[in-house]
C-alpha cells in the first residue's frame, strides 16, 4: 500500500486515495466495537442491593457506628454502586450504538461515491489491536471497565493530538480521528462538487426506518431519585442518505461531532448529548471519585469495582476456554460475525429486503441474541494460564463460515452443539431459527444466488 504523509498537520487525502480513505474510515469504526462491547459486558448493571447493604452495614458496625448510622450509610453506599454501575453501562452502550451508526454513515458515503463498502472480515484479528493509521499508534484491548480502559477510550475519541510521534507507514496516517475525517471532508469540498459524483440509486441505509434507535433499554439508566436518564439524545440515531456533496459532508460531520464534539463538550450546539470523548471523561472522573470514597470509608484494601465489574481477562480467546465455554464462545463469535454479513448485505439489497435484514436480523441479533449470549458468558468461570480465576467473556473473534452452506445453517449447527454443552441458552433457540438467511455468495462472489436464501 502506498504511504501517505501528513500535510500541514492534516491527513493528505486526494482523489487518488479517497476510496481507500473511506474504507479505512469504516474499518476504524469497526475496530472500536469489540473493545467497547467487552467493556460493556464486563459491567454488572444490576448488583443485588440487599446483599451490598448487608455487607456494608456489617463493615460500618465494626467501625463503631450505631445500628441506625450503619444502616443509613450502608444504604447510601450501595445506592452509589447501583447508580454508577447502571450509568456506566448505559454510557458505554450509547457510544457503541453510535459507533455502529458511524460505520453505516461512512459506508453510505463510500457506497454513494465508489460502491462496495467492505464490512466482512474487518474486525481486528490480533489483540491488542491498533486503529489503522493513527499516529502515534496505541494499543486497544478487549478489557473490563477500569480507569486504564477509559483512558484508552479517551485516546480513541480524543480531539487533541497525542504527544508522541512515530514514522508513518502502512495505512493513511492521521493524528486524531477528527483530523482524518477533516481530510476526507476537505477533499470532497475541493473535488466532489458535482451531483454526478454520487450514485443515489445504490442501496444505502437511509433515515426514518428506525434502524438505529436513539434510545433503548440498554442506553437508559436511573438516577438516585429513580428517574430515567437518557444517554442518547432524540436525534442520535439519524442516518443520512448520501446523494450529493452536502449530504456526504453532513454524514461525515455527524461522525466527528458525536465522537469528539462540535467546538464544545456536546455533540451538537443544542447541548442535548455529550460527545463520546466527554462521556468517557465524565465516567472516568466518576469511577475515580467512587473508588476514593469507598477507600476513604473502608480503607485502601477496599476494591469497589469487584461489586459491579466482572473479572474478565484482557484479550481472552476462545482457545483459552474449556470445551463447554468454548462452544458457547464459538456460537457467540459466529453471531457477531453474522452481524457484519447482514450489514454488508444491506448494501446489496432492495428496500424491502434491506428492511427485513436490518429489523429482523441486525436488531434481533444485536439487541437480543448477541446480548443474551454475551450475558450468559459471564456466568462461567475458568482458570487462566496464569493460574488465576476469571469470568468468561465473549471474545468477538470473526468466525470463518464455510462456503458449503449458508451462515445461518452453520449458526444453527453451532447452537445445537453449544446448547448440548450448556442448557442455559436453550431459550434463544427460536430467535436463532427466526434469523433471516443472508447468503455471502449473493454479493461476495457476484453470483446469481439470491441475497435472502
């Protein structure tokens, strides 16, 4: 691949590498998904408050508090955990949903301008992973919620350049994601003014279909007064149909504003929702505060995160697990991979078929089947190679489907194997069978096989 150097501090993107840049943008968005998913499912959003209150009451009584004082303070400490855990989950999921949206917005722009956005097989295969082209490179991990993991999230979404510099090789280099998109936008303004540069007849994920719901049960939490708080604003899930220069620029600007912010902490001037960087900064500050509050009361040995964070191993692989866990992990990876097959299929489908794939496939896969499997994984524990006990976690490795049968057929077979090892997932069987049957061959090999087999 040709190396492209930074020009005047901004990525030098020209018509010669625009197609490459848009594909790189898609892959940057995809690379964030496993790390955000891992952190999200490391959070126990609903710790058992009575058990927490009982434990804290006992600790406070041992410190000499009266029964009334101990009971009151224990209730307050348990409420802190309950609210923070739920908020942390809603916060991370709200960003995750918008990263899926950004993947589709970048894919819409590439589809309109060049066609064939590539989504399959683009999830990182080696961990720690790196954002393609970022200068300086930094490691991202599939890891549990922690101060360190949130620091990585801030690097991903940072509106400011990181200090170190390295030699720029491989992918198109950039210092911040915002500057990378700025380079794309500048090239579009200078070289893609004509409506003939855009092909509105190509299938895209278009607005007003409810494809990316702005709020769902996973992006809402309840504050101390038990009132719902919505992490995403009402317009957070809006897709943009790219038909000309203006709509292409609007799609790209949406990605940057939701991630880094629009000249302020918020993702737009209406101050409805914090941008990703500031969401994560706020969460990091709150995690630090709750950690210090518990240590101040209960001593430096208090590890408050054990009450609401599963102890998952960084960058776990399915091969780390014993057979029963591995079979559920393999099924989870196949379902995760099918998400990209269905998403790419939407760019090769008529409007009716696209709606069926997205609403009955992607929504069902992401919001129900994948969520259920990822949640079930944390019920397992295993001994790592270091001799320590960990909670299992989904590994988000892209599953390599055989060409001998459809991906859905293979997912059903993997489900049958997994449920034989662990009956706890039997309740998702009908959902698995209800998935649309999207063929890879219909668009990967340009064959005559129908997209919906």
